[in-house]
C-alpha cells in the first residue's frame, strides 16, 4: 500500500510537469529522455 501511495505521487509529479502531453508514464518518460538521447526516448515507450 505504501509503494502504491508513493507511486501515485510520482505519477502526479510527472503529469504536472508534462501537462500538455497525454498517454501516461511511457510518454512522460520518452519526453524526459528526448533532451539526452533521441535513441533512448522511443525505447522508453
């Protein structure tokens, strides 16, 4: 229960940072990786 509680806050933080994107954690992760490597971003999806 504690892990789920912490994960919900992490997901909410990502959703707040990327409010213009829809699609969930995979899209948020790909968007975050874009500035480091364009090869890794699609792998995160």
